[in-house]
C-alpha cells in the first residue's frame, strides 16, 4: 500500500513505549500508515524535514475554546498585570465607542485585586470610567465578577437581595449595599441581565469557536475537551463539522449545574438534546459538575479551615455545591446514559467527596464510565492512591504548579505550609494515576502547553516573573510531561484509541517543533515553538 504523504529525515517522538523513536512517518487517508519510509506511488507527497522534531499533536483535557474565542473577538481584554487604574483606563477607552447603555464585558482581573475592588469607591470609579454604562468584568478564574452600578440595577441586585446558594454578594459593611464584587453564583443574575440585551448570533458563536480552534492550532493542539458548553457552543461545533471545518477532535462537557456562566438549558434538559450535536469529530461524551469554587475567594471546599478573616471567622472550610448523595446520583445518571463525568474540585474536601461518590458508582458495576477530577490542586495524601484504584483521571489545569498570581492569591487565604503543597503531580504518577494536562484557557492566558510542560519539569515560573519554585519535589520528567499533554490526556477524554500517539492506525495528528525538547535545557523549554500543526494528515497551521 502506498502512502499519500511521507515525512522523511525527521526526529519522530511517538509517545509509544513499544517504539518511541522513528525517522519517517507515512500517512494514508488521514491516518498513520507506517513509521518507515515505505513504497511510494506516483501521487505520494514526500517532505524532507531536515532533521526537525515531530511529535503527536498536543491534547488539552480542559479548556473553554469558545469562551476564549468570544473574548478575543467581541470583548474587552486586559492582562493579569493590570492594576485598578489600568483596568479603569481600558474600560474608559472601550466605553467611548459604545452607545449610551451598551455593555462593557471582559476580563480578566487578578485574584489578588479582590480586596481592592471590594470597595464602594472602586465601583463608583468604574461607573465614572464607563459613563454610567453596565460593566461586567471577570476575574482570572472566571468564577467571580466585578460589575458597575448600572449592571447591578439591570440584574435587580440590591442591598435586600439575599446571597444565592453557592454565591456571595460582597457588601459594604456599614451600609449593606453591594460593592460590585460578585462571587460565584452571585454573578449569574448579571450574566442573565446581559443575555437579555446582548445575545450573540449563531454565526458569531461559530466565529468564536473557529477563532478558538485556530488559536489552539497555533500552539499545536489537535484534540481538546471543552469543560463546560452551552447549546449555542454545541451548535457551533456541529455547524463547523458539517461544513468540513472542524479540524480537531473535540469532547464536550454538558453542564449539570452552572454557578458561573448563566447558560440555559443545563442538567437533564441539556442531556436530552446533546446527542443531536454529535458528529464525526465532536463527541458530547461528558457531563460537568461544579462541586466547589476557588480558593482565593474562600469558596473551595477544604478538610481544614482557611486562615481567619473578619467575614468568615476562624473555622471556615468552604462548602461543596451539593451533598454527596446528590453528586452520586448525577454520576449514576450520567453512567446510565453512557456518559462520563468531569467534576470541578479545587479543595481537598471536594476531591474526597468525588472519590467517595465514584467508589459507590464503581461498586454498582459501572466499570466503563470515565471520571475526571478537574483541577485537584489540593489532594489529601490518603486520597492519592484512590485515583488509580478507582480509575479517576487527574485533570491538572490550569498551569498552577509554579509561582504566579493565583498561587500568590491562594497563599493569602491558606496557611503557608498548605498553600505551598499544591499540585502533587509526582505523587499522583507514582501512585499510578492517569494524569492529564489541560490549560483551562482562558484562565491561563494562552493554551501554550510548553508553558505547562516547562513548569511540570522545573516547578518554576516560565516567564521568570515570580522567583523560586513551588513544591519542587513534585517535578516530573520531560517524557512524563509530554505524555501528560498527549496520550494521557487523550485517554482521559476517551480518545486514546484515536489520537495522542503516533502509531499505525491512529489519526495522523502531529506537530513539527523548532527544536528537540529532549536536547533543550529545562530552563528553556518554554521557548519551544510549533512551526507546523497537522490534523488527520492535513496541515492546519504553518508558522510564518
């Protein structure tokens, strides 16, 4: 059998233990045919790579591609280094081009700004910058919002509005008035007010997904799991695939509860219709459950308490969004429907609750359902071996295994020893867990897996902005880190037989790099660039 395409004179790293290295790659009908320079036919294209490094396409087990695309195309964006004055200047510039009551929507402000923004004076400054317009700005976790007075008015949020379940309206301690910071589910009312006056068209949703996937291609990503989709996002993916434009393997996660996005429908009604969006390259195979919030705002659920503060006292642990029986029930419902589950857990108590629920489901005979603990920054040592024994994948995302803004914010609310013991990746691998890499982009400012790989190997900030190392004993090897962002991630999302390694029969998804990372100093891994990205035997990205 002759190949359609043969890459020769290459350094091919396959991420296949049986044959990790090759010098050629032959492709037929979008699949890997051979790792040899086989017989050529009259129409075989031959590409001499002059020794360039080739590896499987990167796999991102956790991102929000459409939300990232929407932000890039339609929203105000600013970096985590922006202070209050910078944010106000950006809002003022954006508002100047808008109509009298048009929304300013965007982000992301750093978690370390919570106390700065939790002042009535800050909200008044935001009102002035926006010219009285409604404003909604998300934080770096995308779980919390800073909004203007007009946005509060449109959402009907006042001093007498009770805190919603799973959320908090931060208030002025002297007047009880909302200061403009809305934690977790408290922001949903503003999201819904926004949707009443600012709705994207179906074409804009397609454009957002297309833009997001194009960005992923530029970083070498050929397969990913969107960690929380709406019906609009599902429709956009279906439209792209039907038009022959979905050049990635996509697994989507159907929201069971929604404390942050304000999507509708969610839960059972979304599960009922999800099947109609399935296509060749898109698999709506997971449900998504938010079991807690995030540590910087003390909404993650922990076994031991946070540091004391005036608002929560000395015994605040955070709480899960639902009791264990309800969580178990949803996991059972998903398994009965042939679906798997991704569960958002950032505190060790929510991780334990998820493992307990999975243990019950496994005991009921559901052996095939896949389960992922998403994030899992904090895991009690007693729970580390349970990941492997219960078949639960550790979705490690975003890249919080190095010093940075979010770890600094976490260190403000947890005792130092606990805050410093985050992302036990070495221990999880040593216990036999399936560890899968994700970016959580746009929580991470880019989906560049080499930032994550650099950090996994060195536990140091790839940008050099933040000194030191975060729990360096948890560093892993480069080979392990590459597998985390390729084959392991593919297996965690149910695509291990399709992609993630270069073996005959799998999809011909691969990247060409500007260097051999195995011959690169670990301190320079972040400089690795993707020069070409190929999906199913077709080039989808070429670096200029």
